[in-house]
């Protein structure tokens, strides 16, 4: 094959290294059939010139591909394509590092594992959320000793370094999933599935500004930092008052509901009422709507409400309120598809989780 097939773009603004980008690009070409098994890759110098990188970068990338059996390098012959070897080890270690996420059936973790098991994969689920990096090390070490074919690290936060170092040290490949997922410079980081709520938050803030709202009250407990709209509202010249509920953790759902109920009742005694309430969690909404009902406050006639909602949880029988909505069933299936593609082709890729903003009756058009 000639160098015309090397048409992928090297993006120097990405967090991962140039070597990693070249490796992923060539791997994708082999997986798609554009670099067929038995064909010979162009010389390193030609590839480097085509991609705008140094020959050292190309050499390092080809060395990694050779270690995975995708190409074989022979003196005076060049690199011959072997193809993507089928993964013999189709076991998945699904590690939940997020203290605010459970393994319930309405969660994408559960749905992803269900799909993978249906495709013949062995899946071990390891819940480790709840207290920094150090408590994670011992159980994660034990699980990695089983040498899973792929480790999924799930977290809404970016403090995953210790966990990633452990996985890399074990020799296992891993992917990161969650709102805090980022591209990593680690060689064994094969892909990322990121839940991006920024677009939905932006649409919500634009509606607040267009409606001329002056006072928005946001309820949260620190569990979903990616749903924090306070800074975006302030930038849009919409006043935002942030109420941080004090709860011990996500497992105490009754405490979340009770805290939201009591704090909402305090605001309902104020005159005038806030222009809008924004609830960043399903269970905060449950408590707040109880307070609305007890006080005889109608939504959205008396007050506007926007809430986060799990599309399949069934926690919101409260009418057509505006909501930022995720679909764990769809996200779980897509993440499982990425994992299965990795096992079959060696390419995990990047997946942006589905999240939508529904205006409902809160912002009628």
C-alpha cells in the first residue's frame, strides 16, 4: 500500500501523545481493511512526512503495534501487516470509582454488563466508590491479578491517576468512562466514553437568559459536578444561588429526599419566590416536589423547575417539567458496543454519551 491511505489527522491539542495518535490511526486502518493483511506499510520516513511528525514517533508507534501482533517488522523488508488478532481473553473488569453512582438496573453500568454477558463475555463488577484513591488500591490489585482482557474505569471525576497506574503496571488494557473521562497519555489506555452534559447545560442557560430570569436556585450535594450550572448562569448574567445539601453519601437516599424537602420549604416561605429551581439529582427533585405539594405551589404556574432526570428511572410523575435527561439503556448498549469492537478489532474509539435537554412546559415556545 502507498502512503495515500494515511489520511488521518494528528491533533497536537489532544492530551494523548503523537505516538499514541499514530498507533491508533494505523490500528484503525488495519481494522477497516484499508491496510489489508499481507500488505506492506510505507517506509517510516514517508509515513512521518505524510502525518507531519518525526520518524522517531512513527518508529515508536510501529513498535507498539508489533508488540500487539498487528504488524511484523523485518530488516530490509519493512513492516508487513498481520491483521488484528482476535482477543482470546474476553473478560471485562468493570470498576466503579464514582461514590455517587450505584450498580442498579437503571444505570448504564448495569446495562453495559448485561449486553456483554449476552455476547459471551465474562464480566466482574467492582464497586469502589466512596473515599479517595487509597482505599481503592487493595481490592483493585486483587482483581487485576486475574488478568482481565479489558478494564473499564468509571468515574465522574478526573482523579483517576492512582487507579490508572495500577492498571498499567498490571499490563492490562483499560478504557475510561464517565463525565470526567479524559484522553490519557498511558500506552494501555485504549479509549474513552465520555458523558458530555455541556450542550444540555448550555441550552438550559440560554433559555434562562432569554426568559429574563434574575434568580435561579440550584440544589446539589456535590455528587454530580458536571451538572453544576452556577458558573454558566453567572456568565450569562443570570443570578444563581447555590444550595449545597449536607448528606453523608449517595447510599442514604432518604437523607437526600428529606434535606431537599426541608430546604425547599424554607424558600417557599420567602416572598417573592425564586424565578426557578434547578435540581441536579433525581432524589433532590423527589423531596422538592413533595414540598411544593404540601405548600400548594403549582409547577410551572407558580414557579419554574428544571431537574436532572434518568430517562428510565420512573422517578418523575410530576408533569411536563423541563429536564436534563440521560438514557442509561442507550448509553450502556453503546459502551458495550465499544468494548466488543475493541475485542474484535483492537479499536475502542471515542463515544459521547447521550444527554438531552427537554424544555417541557417550563419554557413554552
